């Protein structure tokens, strides 16, 4: 059975703080650990954080029976199944978790790209979830939430002619939905001037239409701390009665550290890991 020394454990701890599962896997492979619960859990996370939920789910099939009986792992598998189905709460939670990871890693251009996708996804959700005569379960996959389909429906059914999805759905909300303090607050957050300015900054960057670099200071001048943006978007989700899980990868990291300790202290533990 392979061992992980204390210096490698320290490096792994640093990688986990940044949710760098690829980096942790590289160390495991160097140590000859290429199977077992620790390896397959990390590999699943690597694919999940890159939005390849099918592969992430498939990799959980390699976990031991004992791991599969754990409540946290059952929750993870259910989450991955829901992500593959396009369940709104799971999709939006994953986007928010991904944004948090980019903040931790100071990847501010990608942060702005994900921020735009999350804002757009929330407007798509509002529209398909409130559309008159809705008789379906909302999914964030497929034609239901395609920009083309939503803009077509806005035009044909609601007489809203706007090539911008966010602006078009905003008009739909103001014209056709019952005005409530909750929805007013959602629009206040999502269409705020400071969030709009972040989107403009995104448009000028390589993930938009330009080549401008983006620093933490640029974001702070517009909005404040990047995490303030995340907290506001979580609040918007809560106002829409969407349950958001903001601790998914923190909980997974706790399991990883537990499994890792078996290798550091004992060179692997048959109770937690299959033999290589």
C-alpha cells in the first residue's frame, strides 16, 4: 500500500483550500495511488468542477460499498443526478460554488464570465417557472431554457420584441407578473447598476468581446468585495424560493481529509480504501 508523507499532505491541504482537485490527483498518482475511494472521489470532483457531471457521476460507481452507504456520498450522488437532469436548485448552486472557487483562485476574468451566466440563468428560470399555463417540471437543460426559444415566446405570446434575453424577461416580469416586494427586490439585485457595470467589464474582457484584463481592484471599485456579489446573488435565489447549497465542496474536502489521514498515518486503510 502506498504512503503520503507529511510534506505531501501539506501541499495537498493547500490544493484543497483552492479546490484544486487536479493538483491533488497529481500527487496521489506520484505516490502510486490510482484507485480507491480517495482517488475516485477526487477524480469525480475534478470533472464536476468542470461541469462534466456525467463523468463525475460515473466515477462514483467505483466507490466502495461502505462509502456509498455514507449520507454525504448519497447526497453527492443525488446532486450529480440532479445536475444531469438540469434541476434548477442544483444547477444554480453549482454555478455559485464555481464562482466562489474562482474568487479563491483569483481568476477574475472567469469569475465575470460565470457571473454573467448565473444572472442569465436566473432570468431564464424566472421566465420558464412563471410562464402562463405552465404544466411541466422546470429543467435548466434543453430547448425550454434556450435563448432562442425564450425570445420567440416573448415575441409571439407576450408581444415583447427585444433581442436581449435579460431585458426582454425584465419587461415580461413588469408587464405580466403580479408585483411583489420579493420580485421587486430580485430585480433590484439582478439589474442593479453595479452588477450591470460588472457585466460591462466582462464584455470588455476576453470572455466577452474584448481583451481587457481584470483585477480584484477593478471589481472592488465597482461592487466591493467579489464575495459581496455572491452573497447578493444567493439572496436573489432565496427570494425566488430556491434552496442554494453553498457548502458542497467544503463538505467533500472534509471527507477527503479524513480519507487522506488513513494514508498518512497508516499507508492506506482497508476499511476506507480498496486495495490497489
